[in-house]
């Protein structure tokens, strides 16, 4: 986690500001309603979850980050079995992307 420490600390700030939605259903709904500005997928997500989220993000043109780390979202947010989050604030989403790019280690899918 050291390489992404500032990224995950920033996600914690976004969570405290209530700018994050958690879980497959909430994220899919936020994507479909155009509220999600960035989706982050845990490396341990199932292939079905990855495909569903990737398809939704591609269709609705939402940026997606797929983390290499496994179980990091569960540990970071103390939410068991949480494999996906969505950031619903454009400014928080951009800042998260900036911090992620500063020391990238996963896959990013741009939908611009």
C-alpha cells in the first residue's frame, strides 16, 4: 500500500466527505444515473463483477481504475466484501485520478 498511500488517504477523505458510493448495486446505479465520475475496482473482484462494471463504465463513459492489489478496498474502508466504489464528485474524482497517476500500479480505462 505504500506506493498508493496518498491515493488511499485521499479516498478516505472522500469517504468522510460522503462523496463515495460502495458496492456493486450502488455503483451501477450511480453510473447509470450519471452520478459516478470515477469507479475503482478491487483486484480481487470476480470476473463477473469486473465485466459488469467495465461494460457499464464503457457504455456510460465513466473512468475506471482496476487496482492490482487484492482486498485493498475492503481493508481501506472496513467494509467486508466491498469490491467496487464510485466517486460521485467531479473534483474528488479528478484529484483521485491525479494521485493515482502520480504512482500508478493498476490499469486505468479512460472513457473520454
